[in-house]
C-alpha cells in the first residue's frame, strides 16, 4: 500500500459566538507570523465541524512549526488540524491532531 500524498494541512480554529474576536486575533497572528492563508469565519457549524470555525491552510513544510506555535498560543481555543489527502473521511477521522479537547465531527457527509 502506498502512502497518501499530503497536499497541505488544515488547522481549524473552533469558537463560540462570544469567542469570535479571540479567534480572529489568533488567526491574524498566525497569518502574520507564518504567512498562511486564512479562510472565512463561519459563525455556525459548516461541513463536519460542530460549531463556528475558520480554516487556516498550512503548507506541509511549515506544519511542524505552525503546530508548535499554536499549541502554546491558542489561548484556550480548540484547534482541529488534519492532513489534506484525497481521502476526506480519513483526513477528518484518522489523520488528525487536536489542540485542546477533541469534539465530535459529523462524518456522515463523507459517506
């Protein structure tokens, strides 16, 4: 079996409505420090994600450095990170890292 090709990593900052400013500040600080792409701030669950989130796209070569920084600078926010391959269900269920407690994702959309 060949290893899956990892295009990049996605790091999703999860937040509740009252944490929006905090999530925006963390995403901005991460973007400024590492030059990574920051997506739209979804203020309700989108896709498999259980609550508000924003996706940051991290190149594979930067993931270690970004993950290390996020681990100590997340200020209590939960971050869900995963590899991006051609297997979306596996990417969201097995190829994952949680910063903070894990949450239940709705993986049914990948069936």
